[in-house]
């Protein structure tokens, strides 16, 4: 389980197109994780049987709003 820091579960939420996954998104997610960031990325976060909608809502529900 990922620890919450300042009420945030994730530092970064990655949403992507499937065709971008192998060449760009996966290496980006790994690099961010290696830098110590908590990353919501489908391959890191989702498990068999998880609700995609609920998991995404959980990942973005506490992100700070951008004005």
C-alpha cells in the first residue's frame, strides 16, 4: 500500500494513449518512480479485479486543482 503524505496518495497521475505506452509512458513512469515520486500508473496501481473507474477516481480525487 502506498503511504499518504499530506493527504496525497500520489505525486503524479499518468493518463495516456495505449500507443504511447511502450516508447514513452512506461519509461517516464519508471523514471519518476526512481526519483522517489509516488506515481499512479496503471501498471503500478491496478490489480486484477480492480474497478478501473474507482481506481482512477481514487488517483485523481485528491490532486490539487490548477487555477
